[in-house]
């Protein structure tokens, strides 16, 4: 009961999002993270995080704690995220077994 009350307070106060709008997002995503398509599995958390643009405050969707933190660590910077994707793609072409690559 307290957890539901806290969820309602948080989404209304922090994101100007009604509990009904939050639940609509949950339903639209089938309760899964918009990025990794997994349910929230972070220890102690039961609900997906509201992802929002830090510049405009606009709600973008719902994310699991891991994906939400990942975006936060990249400061929503598309150039850095694109560089990270390129880095990961390039590392796939190298042998993970050869330490000289």
C-alpha cells in the first residue's frame, strides 16, 4: 500500500505524470523496459523508472534501472552513445582471445 502511494506521489511530483498515465505506459510496454525489453529486475525495485529528457523534462518512456543508469552515465549524449556502439561493433571483429588486438 505504501509502495503504491509512493509510486503515485513520485510520478506526479517528479514528472507531472498522473498515475493513470504511468500505468498506460506500463501497459503499452507490457511491463518491459523500452530499451532491453526485460522487466525490472534490480534488487528491491518493482517498477520501471520514468525516463525523461533532462533538458525539456518531457517523458520519453519507462526503463529498467540498468538502462536508465546507462543513459544517465552517457548524459543522453547521442555522439557518445554512437561512439560506444561503434566501439562495441569494432571489438566484435577482433578476436576476444588475442590480447594483442
